[in-house]
């Protein structure tokens, strides 16, 4: 299920077949469309469409091209429109220095005014930024525009700008240009933006994606944007759809977000098992302290599942390349459950991996690795840092000697498990080359993990 977070359905280009366009969007699996106003008439039209169609929501605002015509009466009507329950954002607003249809100084003043109105109504903002990156970011920062969230729509900046915007509270929306044949540099930028901070859009009727470039764009074509992002990110289209849809629903406050934590969840062609939310580390960077969701899946458990519940949730394990014990905690805290389920998976010929913090032997006060021999094909251990001091600072283990115990676990694992991987994080103070030397000295290979990458 996809969400087109930016379409101009009220524009005249759709007057001849608007209902057919909406039907095609439904047929392609669109869950929601945000129809975005760009002037007063467009804002009226967006709200009316949203009132008439349950899966359409509206945003109201004045595009920088049109801000020269704003009067107090304009703002009065926008305030009334913004009260409609189907209005979920204010925009598109911002700066456009390419055409300068409105003078630069007027654009900046109206941008600030509309940002303040959005804050007044507690609405996220949808930002238009063309050839005005520095001024856009400066005004957003000065006006505290990220307090209610927002979107840099049809993003055209670099990875540094995206990072700065995300830190301010913004999401980054990607449109048709990511699919263009000569957009390799842009795709590299997208590859550096965390998928948890991305949205997808069409900006229809403009910017039709490949293979439809040059034609009128429409919401159904947002699937091509999702497909390209999936290739760039090494994810499936289903992963991109699930994650970006959750991002949109959370930002706009629409739809029914998954409330119950999953015990089995798919990412790419792997199935992950969430056996516990408990852990013997309290890592400062752990995603579970910031959100209930990983890659669009709710992992906040209401109870710890039994082996029988996990097996039922797995279904047919042969549908997956591997089954991974991971989740929102340390799986080896529940060793007996892990062994029972791993044995059942192995009997069906499927690879088993365990992602662990390496504390299993300390937890159970014995060497548990012989018990995992023949049940586990790969163990991935969170080395995380290159020194014990950094490990204590960042991972905050529940017992002394945890760093050495974790390294001992890696070394011992090579005697019983066919594939042993140590993972290191790209923390600013971590020496990745030293982590690699440590891992190889213990007989493992190193995998480097970005801070925002889970799994």
C-alpha cells in the first residue's frame, strides 16, 4: 500500500478524467493521496476533493510563485480551510529563486508568515525549495518550523542538507526525477538518506517518472518512484511501501497505525523473529528507545511469545532465504525458546541466524555455544566499538567485564558456528579499522553498520 504525499489533483490537467485518475490510483494500491494546494483556488479545490473521497486528504497554502498576491483576506480564508478535519498539512510553501515570479524579499516574508500559521494550527509544513537551499534552511531553522514536522518536497539538495533537515524534524520526499536515466548523482544522495526519513510522491501532473517521462503524471505512477528507491536501498518494493506509508501516516496523523508488536516480520527476503524486548545492554543508539517501529514493523511486545507462537507466526520457513532471531532485545536471554524454534527451522532446511550482543555465556553462566551447534548457521555479534571504555559509554552493559565477555563469545563461536560476524557501528569515535583488526583476530569477519540501519 502506497501513499502519494504530494499531488495537485485539483489542477485543470485533471478536469477531463479526475475520477478515472482516482480509480487508477486505487487499483494500483494507493492507500492515501495528499492533494496539495498551491494557491487559494487550489487550496479550495484540494479540500473539496478530500471531502468527497475518503482516501484523499488536503494541504492548504500558497506556493512561492503566487505569494505576491497574498492579502489579509487570503490568510483569513486559509485559516477557515485549515480547520477542516481533512486538512493534514500547510503547503506547499517556501522559496523558488529559479523563476522569481514573486520577488525574493516577498517570498521570504510570506514564507515566514505561512510557517507561523502552520505552527498556529499545529500542522506539518510542505516545503517547496528550488535553487534556494541556504535561505530555505535558514528560515526553517529560525522559525522553528520542524516543531510540528514537515516535508522537503521533491527534494533537490545534497546528503548534508537532508541530514540537517532530518535533525530539524523534517522528512525528505522523493519524486519522479529519481527514476530519470541521468540522475545517478541524485540516486547516490537518496542512498545516503535513511529510509525511515523518506516519503514518496508524484508532484502530479508534473515530473512523470520513467518510463512515462513527458506524459502527464498521476498518483498511480508513484509506484515507479518506490521501485527505484527499492533498488537504490537494496530493499523490496514492499519494504519501501510499508516504511514510507508508516512515515506518511505518522506525519499526517491519518490511518490506523499498527498497535500490536510483531513477533515475526519480513525485511527483504529474510524473516526476523522478535522473541524478547529485554536486553543486558542499554545502548544509547538503540532504536527501541526512540520508536516502536523498525522498517515499518511495530516490535513493541505485549508479551514474550512461546516457541509454539513463534512457529505459528513463521508459517512456511522455506519462503525465506533465512530466519533471524533479532527483534527488540537480546534473543539468547530466551535460550530454550531459541533452540526449540531453530531446530524446527533447520529440520525444514532453512538457514538460521542469531543477532546477539554476545552476552549469552554470562547470562547462562556456561558456554552455550555447543548447544547451538547444528542449529545455527550464522551468529552476528555486536562488537560495536574498538575499546572497552567506548563500549561501556555507548552500550551501558548490565554487568562488569561485558566487553571482554562479548569478545570471548565471538572467539568461541568460531568453534561451533559455521559463520561468525562481528558488527561495528559508525559512531564518530569508533575506529572501524581497529574494529576490523579485532574481529579478524577473533576469527570473525567484520560488518560495518550505519547508526540508522537495523537488521
